[in-house]
């Protein structure tokens, strides 16, 4: 049996993760992500899938972020009918995120049509809510740490990766005629001291390893990022302003709610209204109650009052509630998606509040190149929202250390858990600079054979196993 891999995304960029594994008589995809960021990347989502879908027999997901699952509706649109394997929490989160993605794309296409700022005469969504729903029957949820078969020659096991609820490291055992080989995909690795999630599981052996490199070139110098966040909040409140936090609905929002509750209870920030303005974040937060064994907060969530339920916390589901915040003045905190300000309700809040110098915008996570979040971090004097240049007069506070991604030291710590060198290590899901930095460090310190694949590049992993 020969085994090959092709990189259909997540190579040289932190988005669009898709890795095709071909055993000759069986082809499967690891992750099926949407390309996000600049126009050139987003346009790849409209391309025809680069292989005949009649040959693709299964998809295995590491976790539920859109850059790992967001292309699934397009895949099904184009004829994929096979099983989609993932952890139980990932299946439920994926439903929430895909529905929201379809809804947002419908709304943005309609808004562009009304305002006439699209270069297309009749802008269409990439996919709709109905397209997202068509994916759901194909999910095949699996528990953590229990091997299951996707083919007579392929056994899969999910291990905790941290990062977000349900996120997994995936190990594949490929049984050839003469020997068995191990493929390991890190997925996106979380932090070792995350207060919500279990740390990434150490995997002792891999013949071929895929390791993410989102933060492969940087170390988190902030030991207590929640203290920095408290200072930014107090600073904004001293000006009489409003705090806006763009945050991913899954993972980041729940971590923020945890820290804000702790800061209020300790008296480090005033007890002010916290508006969680994201239907998706609200639905995702409920899943922390449903999957209490998949995170650290199980016992806490049994109390009458906790980080996800207290008098100062307000969940806004309805559009009218969200719109009421457009004219809000005074001390309050608005948490809304998306985390990179690429779409969603956060755009309305930025559109209405960025021009007020009293306000503060706290940036708490990774911001991909060419996103509005990155432009805010880079200090741009204005950002384009709804076809208009909106002046940035609010103060922008970058807070490191709240990312759901492992930094360079944590990535190296996880890599050192392997008891043998992999034959090849593909450094993926990172921009060029971060990928190169991690590849160099793995090679220099551990003596690993590291490779930096490019988009649509193919490799022979094994011959005649």
C-alpha cells in the first residue's frame, strides 16, 4: 500500500485547513476549513473542489472552528455524501457555527445587494443556512480516547487538544500489508494552563506528524493577561467610555466571561453590564453545561451563580436588542463576534462606536493578515465597514496571553512529548514567518525532519507498507 498526502489548505496560511490522505483504494480528508482573510484567500472558497468528490469517502474533523469546518456545506453542495467523524462536542458546536455562517453569508450578500458595494451585480452567499443543515445528517460523533474504524485499514482516536470545547488531536493507525504506520494531526493546540479546558494530550509516537504553527514564532510574555485586560477596562471606564471586545463565539467568549466574572468578584473592575451579543456564543455557552466532562468547569457550573450566569451578564439573542447597543453610552462591556471583525454583529458595534475617543476596543486573539482586527492592531487610522471608511478614534488595547493557541514554548513542550522522531513533520496552519520559525526550532533542538508544505503540494508518505 502506498500512502500520499495533498495539502488543500492550511499550508503557509492560518486558514482553510484541508489535508487529503490517499491510501489508493480509500481517500479521506482531515478537516474541511473555510479560507478567511484577504480577498485572494476568500476567493478560493468559490473554486471547484480540487479532486473528484466521488473518490472522497470520509472527513475527519479536529475541531469546530470555521477555518477547519466551514467548507463542509460547499463540499456537500458539490456531491460529498460520506461520513464526517468528530468528537461529540465538536458535532454540536459545528451545527451552531455552520448555521450561523450560512445565515451571515445570506445577510451579507443581501446587505451588499441593498447598499450596492459589491463588485457583483447580484451578490450571492457562498452557501445558505439550508446548505449548512444539509451537512448535519453526515456527522458521526465519537467519544474521546476510544479507537474507531473508518476503513478496514484505518483506525482513528481522538485526544484532548485544549483550544476549544471538543477540540482534538487525531491519531490514525494505517494498517498496511507489512506494517502499521501512525499519522498524528495536532489540530489547533490549546494552552497548558487554560482555566476552562484540559491541556493538550501528549502522544508518544508518530511516523508522520502535522503540527500547527499559528504562534510558532512568538512567546506569550504575559503571565496574567486578565490583569492587563482589567487595566484596559478601568482606563476606558475612567474616560466614561464603553468597552468593545471582538471575540470568537466559541472558546474565546466563554474564557472572557470567566475572567470578567472573576475580576468583578475580586473587585478589580466595577460591576457593570456585560452584553454578550452573539446568538452563536449563547448557544455555544450552553454546550459547556451539556458536556461537563470535556472541560474543567463541571463542578462550578452546578452553582446557582457562576461565570455564565449572574446578574450583570446579559445575553442578547434578538437583532433589536443588538441594535439598542448602537446608541449605548457609559460604562459597559460588549462582547460580540466575529473575533477578527470579519463579519457578524461586531461590525455594527465597531461602526457606531469606533469614532468615539472615550471608548476602548480590546483585541484578545490572533488576527489574520488583511482582517479588520489586524488593521486595528496595526494602528490604521480608519477601517472599512459596510463600504465606508470609519475613523478609528477609540483606543485599541492589544492583550496577549488570552489566545486559545499554544505559543512557541507550548508547541515545543508538546513536541518534546514524542519518544521518537517522526519520519516527517509537516509544519502547517501558520503564516510563513511563524511556520518557518517553528520548523527551524524543531529541527535545531529536536533534530526533526521538518517540511513547510505549500498549497496543493503532494507528498508520498509511505511506499509499499
